[in-house]
């Protein structure tokens, strides 16, 4: 059984020591999830294990034939390479043969009558047979298709950041290494691709080490957890839910001697347990696993609660309204006669495939992009905080505390108390000794966390969040979700993260392309379940075998008594209707004769019952008589 060992690893950047003398081993079939707040060195550790970066001290021990494949969060690929060349990068003869086969197919698409190309295709097909290249080709095609990579002849430099990420992910998956290292693999993937990746990794024969913000993905894929905290590495057996249990217990033990301010883990565990019970399609064993977690962790103490319920600006009755809104870019329709009314207290998630216009819709609501036609109405009291995918321009020479004080030095909470900028930094997981750190020395994730804190300190009443989970670690997301749970204003978020949407959004807008936008009232998991049931029902209808044509039965005939009834039923119905009209007139003229009124009411009820019976008999007899 192949394994890799890391012994006494130390890494420092400038004055900051990321981790000190950490050791661990990863065996075959282990699925390790690595978590820790931004800036603790998660990506650095992945790069060192992958052999891309060097440690200050320590060593990595692995067999000579041990193969590692690594997909970074932001791939750095030669912009002049084509997608096809990059995907089939490798020295093995079979890779060169399969790449040659794909290149010939691409040329034949533009020159199908070229006899020389057909001859080359015949030769390469024979080599594919000899080197078992068809299995490699089939697996590669499956991976590329599932990750929506269908632009083989494009150069890497022409691709968007999301496309580069998917190409990089495809390239490492098809290598089938001994250790697969993935840094945020679910970024830029829609739900279908994430679900496929979960299944693919479940069948993967090697070991896995990954960093991800997607907690459902983390929980379903991993069987071991590493946590980087304070320069140390803690190892836990089990998946994310089991990590939450062990983490809460460890912090409780530490709190016996150290006054611990923050512990969101027990609340997170409680939520994931409730979520598991609510999701009816979960396997029974999975639900049971959550239910069996230690009962004492289910109660949340106020001492451990991270209270960041800031006072927001007053929000009136009017928030946003789009009326007959239309927006397109060239031939691409984003909104087509779209109407939307956003009300106070709304929690809306925006979902859809890449390229359907989710960020565009947010920009329209933020007033950054005008409509082509239609009306955009915004309430006078609306105060927007917009967390975008693009990094805000920061003065890298400023210190964190100075950057925050540009917005406010003191913030008021919902209960009337005040919090200083330094206290807010601490509540957003920046320890006191870091507050004077120059922004330029922060990691990318730490800058995004600082940026998020700044916009929240502006006391908004409407939050627009564009893929916040792409940049934030799981613990910061827990802090944000805790804040949103207390937030009194409107939240509208674009996200592919199922876990985050389940906790934050109560209503969904589903962008389906070509300007069509559907809606769903409920969370993301409920929507996915409803869609799955709908697909299953449609599939069942399509696959239902055609019923064999039944032999024609003899035409039914009226019996003698039914024939007599049929001949008089029209006149019986007419007589009944006439009597009901007479009763109405008599009741209008009886004055105060209550005895007669009661008699007429009783007869009216009897005549109505009789009329209903006659109409039912007429329907039955007419089908036979006219059939």
C-alpha cells in the first residue's frame, strides 16, 4: 500500500510563521479535507506536498514511483498552449497517441474530404488499439464533458478564470495519480458538475488531499480531516460532521483552563444535524450518523455564541422592483420582460448555469448596469452593501485597523451597545496582535475577509453577495451566516454553494438562459429534490410501455327501465327546476309566517337534492345512449 509522509514541516513567509514542525501521513484510499481560516497556510501546505514550493525545514517521504497531481485555486498555465495540448500533458506514450487522435479529429471537422487526414486517422486508431488508448480516451471525454470543457482548440490565454480552473481540474483528474491534491475544486462548478465530482472521487483509487469551502462536498467526500490553527496541525478521523463534534469537544477542554471567546462549531453541528433530518432523500445510515453525535453538543451556550448583530439602517416598505425589465448583450438575452418585487425581509438566492447572467442581475439591482427597456425602482431608504467577485482596490500600505476606521471607528449593535473597529476585527477572526498588520502582507483570503467586514460595518439594510463562498474559509462563512441570521434587512446572493444557500436563502431565482427566470419558494436542497422528482416522473411517463390495444367491447345498451327513464328525464329535470323557481317566489311573499317558511326551506333542500340526482342520472344515461 503506497503512502506519503510529511515530517517536521515548517514554513514562514516574512515575519509570519504559517506552521511549525508539523507531521502527518496520508495512506492509499484516505480522503483528507484540510480546513483553517484564511492565512493559516492551507494553500502553502498543498503546494509543498505537491512539490511546487519548498519548506523552510522538514521533509516529505514517498516511494520513487509515487505520482502526485495538483490543481491550484488559480492555475498558472502557459497562455499559448491549447486546451487539448494542456489536458494531454504527459510523457506516457498513450497520452501522445490520444492527443494525436484528438488533433486529427479536430482537423477533419474543418477539412472532412482530406484523404491524407483519413489515412493518418486510420494509423492512429491502430495505435490506440495497441496501447489500450480507447479507455484513456473515454475517461478523458467523460471528465471534460462533465466539467463543461468543450473548447479543445482554444488557447489558454483566451479562457476566463472559471474556464481555466475547469481545464486544470480536468487535467489532474484524468491522470489517476497516487495522490490527488485539489485546492477549491468546486469553484466555478454548477451543481451537476459538483455532484458528478463527488461521485468520481468516491470511485477514485488513490489518496485525496483537498481544501474546499463547500461543506456538503467536504462532508460527503472525506474520511479524515486536518485543521491548521495557530501554526499547529490537528488530525481528526471521519468527515466534516465528525470533525465538528471533535472540534467542539477539544475547544471545551481548552476552555477549562483558557477563557475561550468564540466557538461556532457546536452551532454548526446542530444546524447540519437538523439539515440532515430535514432532507428526506438522505440515506438512513447518513441521517443516523448525524443523530448519534453526542447529545450534549446540541445545546448552544450563550457564552459560545458569536454575536455580531450590528445595527443596520432603517429600511422602508419599498426595496427593489423590476417592471418588464429587458437586458441583453449582443445576441445573448439576460432578462426578457422580467418582473421582480423584492420586499423587506426577503432572503433570495440566485442560481443557474455559468453564463446565464447571475452577476449581471446583481449589478442591475445594485444600479451598476442599466436596463435596455423596462423600469428599475429602488426605495429611498435602501442602503446597499455589495460584495463582488472582483477585489476592491485597497491601499496595500495601510494597516488593517486604519482601513476599517475609514468606514467607522465605533459601530452600534441591535441591543444598543457599541463595538470598536478593533473588536470587530477580533470577531471576524483577526487576533489582536494582527490588527496593525499592513494589508499588503495579508493573504488573498484575509483581504477578502477584511473587505467583507468593512462593507458590513457600513450599516447596510440590503446585502448583495456575489459568490462569497469562493473566497472565504469555512469558519469565516460560519461567522457570516451567524451575522445574516440576525440581519434584519434584505439578502440577495449568487452562489453555487448548496450549504450556504440552504442556510441563507428562503426563495430562489433560477436563471435558465435566454432571458427566462423561474422561481422557487424554499431552500436549495428542497428545490433540487423537487427537480429530481419532476425528472423521475417525466422519465417514468416516457418509459411507460404502451398499453396493448384492448379488444373492442360490445356497445352497451340501455335496459328497458333505463330506456323509459331516459325518455322522461329531461322533463323531470325541467319540472324540478320550475318548482325551485316557484319556491323562491313564495319565500319572497310569505312575510312573517315562519311555519310556512320552514316548510318551504325543507322542500327547497329536497328539490335541490332531487335535481342533483337527476343530473347525475342524465350524465350516466346519455353516455350509454350516445356511446
